[in-house]
């Protein structure tokens, strides 16, 4: 059915990744970046035929995949992927991860820009646990929750082997896009070097997070980052 999934994380460079991978002829990605098949019940109940139609134009020899950053966050996704995948032992997962503090604030500003948020960032993180009651709210308001990557990744390790995963830090990816695109294509089984040009990563202009809020979030995520470091075998000192 499919050969790879980029499962997230949100606000961690997945759009940049999509733009690069779409240009590689050996790969096929749907025109719609985020299919939300495995995380959104409304899509999932439509069945595999609904999902497969997004790959109908793929050539037989192309490596097929899709990018939906919500897949890392929702608990039911790994089991759903395992259950319906006809290639679960060969399926590859790409995981882009960003400093959870920066990710949370970027997420908040995106939701605010879309006019779906009327609280300040400090209010939003204070009341977050009371707001996450349905799928829509989980998508919009899960600012802090999404940053606990270790638990989310361990859910995948229940159903898939660690060797099936490629972990990349957003902070490294945006600075050296060609290096990491070539690591990804090699991971996916393409044995030639891909020449690309770095795409500009635009930083939205918004008010800086207060230093007190940043210190508070650093304390919240301190143990999480240490735990994650052991799970994914990457040096996360850039986040500390």
C-alpha cells in the first residue's frame, strides 16, 4: 500500500520536507500534504479505498508515502497503521522533532493566526488539560501535550521495530537540508545522491515568549528531553 510515513511532529519542518520530497522522481506523495487518515475517525471509517485513491497516480516503481504530523500524537494511530498495513515490517517512519518549547509557541501562534484562539499563550497552557475534549480541540489546543515525544514514540515501538524509524531534529534539518534529504532518501532505499537547494524557512513575526514562561516550560520538559535522548539516540543538548 505505502512504503513510508512522516508522522510528525507538527511545526517541526514537515512542510519543508514535503516540498523537497515532492521534487524527487523516485518518490510519490499525494497532492494533498496531510491526509489525516489514521488520526481522523471521519476519514478512517471510509476505509482503505478512500486512502488508496490518493496514491492512484503513483507509478509502479515509485516509493509511496505521505506526511501527516498529527500521526505521532494521537494514541490510536500506531495500532491502526499496524492493523491495515500490508507491509508493516518494511514500513519506514520519518520523525522530525523540534525543541518542544519552540514547537508549542509556534503551534499557539498558528492557531491564533487562524482565529481559533482567544487566550494568551500563558492562559492557553494553563487551561490546556481542560480544553482537550474532542478531536478538533486536540488538533488546535494541544500546545504542551504534543511536546512529550517519548511517550508518543514508545507507542509506535509497541508495533514497529526501532530500525524502521529515522529521527531528525528540526534545528539541524533547516540548516543543512541537502544532507538530511539525502539521509532520508538513503533510508528509503534510493541509492543515488540527490542535489537540492536549501529552501528559505520563513520565520513568522510574533511577539517573543516571556522569559518567565520559557523558564517554566524548560522545567516542565527537562525530564522529558533527557528521556527522549535515550530513546532516539540523538544528542539533544541544543534543546537544553
